[in-house]
């Protein structure tokens, strides 16, 4: 099985590209989904977060108030580092489990969608990396619209990640998502042809 790491900046269209790849036949592991699993009420990571950040980042049912927590950690680099220290190890462990399950299920290609692929070290468990990229103006505009953020708030979130140009430099493939959806789909189809050809040769 060929494991494709799918990453990019916030609001660049990673989930759109992941959906296209799944439609073409790829298995899919979503690191954001895993992150929600490991901080579910009662999980060790949830307990550690509540102990360190307090009840102000909890909703009435005890679950984490993701917006309140995001607002805190994107303003405070030390808080963000602490949160990452708590959540990254169980996310990586769970990702390895899901990838093993995809392999056991006979998948030819599995997409590991991870916004923080390089930051967490998950790039070490994949065979190839594709980055979804857009212009800085488009990224800022999309993020503000999606999350209803001010420009300053959106920039804080963008700059908390590894620069998009650095991710592109380190990747094997790049999908330009600045244009219309059909143009993105054509790039994804071309990528899929390459990946399945490589996976078939190595199987």
C-alpha cells in the first residue's frame, strides 16, 4: 500500500482534494478526525487538557470548547506547544493503527490527511507528500469567511503553521487550488494516475 500524506495550509482546500481522492478509490485517514477522537470526554488527552487549561475551555457537557481553546492557543505560543505535547502522541499512534487497518483491508493507496503533517512528524510514516496550495490572498479570504475571523485573527492562525511555501518545497507533489474546481479535479486525477501506477509497480 502506498501512503500519501496530504497537507497544506489552513483553508487551502485539503478536504476537497481528499474527497476527490476517495471518490477515485483511495482509503482515507483524517488526522483532524483523530484529533477529535483523542480529546473526547474521558480520554487521557481530554483529562490532561482540562487539568492544564481549566474549565473555561469546556462546554456544559464537559467536552472541549474548540473555539475557546483555539482562540487561546493561537494567541499564546507556549499554550500551543503544551496542547501539541498532549495531543500529538495519541494522534500519531491512532494514525498508525488506522493505516495498518487500511493496509489489512487491501487498499492500494491510503491518504493521510494532516494539516500538521510536517510539524507532528507524520511525514515520516508516509511514502509521498502532496501539498494543496493557494495564494496568500485566497487563503486569508477563505479562512476569514469560513471561520468568521478578523484579518488579524486569521493571520495568527496562518502564521502558527509551517509556511506554505516551505511545505511545497518539501513535498513530492503540489495541487494548485487557486483556480476553479474542475482545474483542481484534473490535477487530482493526474496525481491519482501516478500514484496507482507506482503502487501497482511496488505491490
